[in-house]
């Protein structure tokens, strides 16, 4: 480790590592600091990748049960399933993290430090390397903060709150529980309830708002998801509030108020709190560098620069969409602005994202509400997958495709999907939106039959003909 670098990057997740690699590849001397000592961040170790591994194996074991014409799970079957999942996690997570480290190690101008970083000033940090038992001070010209976020645990009553699970520890549990309460009906809670429900865990969601996935997806999609949750045995209580979480021997006793205002109690083997994230800013000594932050995260401008000139922030530690691919995009923007001066601004109007529910929900570009907020006069059209040949062949006729179209020029500014394999379909949607394609452009493309993408052309023709 040198005493001075062109750029210091704090955080080895998707908001930090791509920026460090990009800057080093362009000849900058870069120090990448990651407290855990491993590259990948929350997405790789406690987020999107582990949960998708669970989802894959949950589907595999569900198919096995269907083939055997069985619905219930035995304890031995749950143990076998969780063992297979844990093994897959260990292999995949280690392989991906090691692969990223190999890329870092091949770059001669990129150094790596495993330790906790904190600002001494707006041009110097201190790094505490516990394993080496030393503390170093490093100067820099520019810096990127990409320390991510962690699960928020509310100040509930009860002696079981601190023993409740969060996503940071959920995937390392030794065994699958028989029952689990999930506090929060947002994207994380809904995804996980379906995945664990398929693995024979009796899941219950308690959501404070009057709907799951509130303000996240269309009510039409919520109705479809609710039916699928019921199918795998997930109970959903909306307009309900968890009041207390207490330990009751090897279980949890939970007190909650239901939608009718009635106070109720239930026991669960495990409790998972999934009501949101808080930025990881503690211990960074941001004030020493003149960096402003609040409970929502570090304040940045349109160039991702903080209130301290030359210091940028990316990913979940700032406000904005909380996705790994968004963090990676922001990492590239920050790196470009460090290299070229503040030239590139962030543009989320072309963002795309997926909820890995069943069926999947995906969006590219603007929703109808977002377009209206930007003053765009839009028209919308919807394709119902129940009439789709490929969906019928796959025995998945539920769901829809929706276009949000600028009335003035016919450009498709947003695409909403709720369908099986929406995660794959949204790739075409992202290209449509980012390329500024019109209804006519999409209608003239020849889509193969029978495929789920065929719906894009059909819907475009339908809207052009005024149907």
C-alpha cells in the first residue's frame, strides 16, 4: 500500500469494484478498500445472488414434489433441500468473489486493502486493518464511497427483536424453519415468502400499509401475486402492525394489531424483518471531509459528487433506486466524471428492474405515474398473456405486458411486465426504451412464434390501429 493514490474507492460491491477497475484500466493509481476482505458486496453475499439460488432450488424441489404428487414436506426433505442450497451458495459465491479478485490482482495500478476506512480530511483516509494489526493513513486526489446499506430494524418492543433475522444472516441459517413471520410486504419480503413457501416453510407476511408491494407495482400485478402467494400457503395481513417480538423458549411470540384494530398473538419458529435499508455511513467520519448525509444516505448532485469536491458516492449509500445493476451504472458514471471532469449525469429514465416473484414483475423506463410527473402526455396499451400461445403452452397464461407511450411522438417511454420469464423479456423492453423506439419500430420487427416476446409486436400493432 502506498501513501498516496489518485483515487481511493471505499466499498468492494457493485458500486465500488467496477469503478476501481475502470479507473485503474485508464492508468489511475487506485486503492480499493473493503472491510470484509471479499469482493461482491451485499448483492453477492446476502442479497440477490443467494436469494436466486434459493429460488432455483425451490423450483427444482417443487417440481419433484409435483412429480411425486405430494404437497407437504417432511423434516428430512427440508433438511436435504437446505443442504443442497447451502452447498450451491458456497460454491457460486466463492467462485464469483474470487473471480472479481483475480481481475483486481491483474491490474498493476490497483491495490486492495481489507480493512475499515474513515476520513481524516477531504484528502486523506485512515485504514484499520485488523488482521494485520495496523492503521495506515493514505492521501488521495479523488474518492468514491460505495459502502452500501444494511437492513433496518425498527425499535419494536420485546426481548426477541435483536434475535430476529435480517437478510444479512438469513441465508447462513443452519436449517429451514417450520414457520416464519416476515415483517414487511415489500419486494424483499414478498420474494422470500414465495421462495421459502415453496420449500415447505409456512410463511406469514404482516404489512403496515393497505397493500403488499405498495407504490412499487400496479394493483393489477399485486392481485396476481396475491393469488400465487395463497397457492404456496403464504398468509398475508395488510393494514396490520407488529407491536412486540418476544422470545418464547425456542420460538418467537409476536403481538400484532390486525386491520380491524384487534390485538393478536401468534408463535413462529423464526421472524424475518424486511422493511427497508439504511445507508452504511457510521464510522466513516464524513464530517471530517465535509460530506453531508442524512438517514436516507449521502447527498450527491447529478454527477454523483458529494458536498465535498472530488469525492463521489454510489450505490445503496445514496438515495435513488436500490439495485446492484444501478450501483454498477453509477460506478461507471462516477469513474467517468473523475476521468473527464463532471461531464456525465445520471439518467434513471432508462433504468430497468425485476422482482423475482412468481410470476416475475419487471419494468423498463417510466411508469405511467412517473411519465405524468415529468409532464409527458401518454397513452397506454395492455396485452393479456392469457391469449398468448407461448404462455398457454407453458401453462402460464396469467400476466400482462403494458406500454407507456408518448402521445406526441409515439416513443415507448416505459414497459411494464408481469409474466413468467419477465426477467428475460425485460431485456427487449430495456432496448426499446433506451433506443427511443416508437410503436411503429416495434411493430415492424418480426418476432418469432410462438414466443413470449411476440407480444411486443402484437401490442404495438394493436395500439397503432387504435384497438
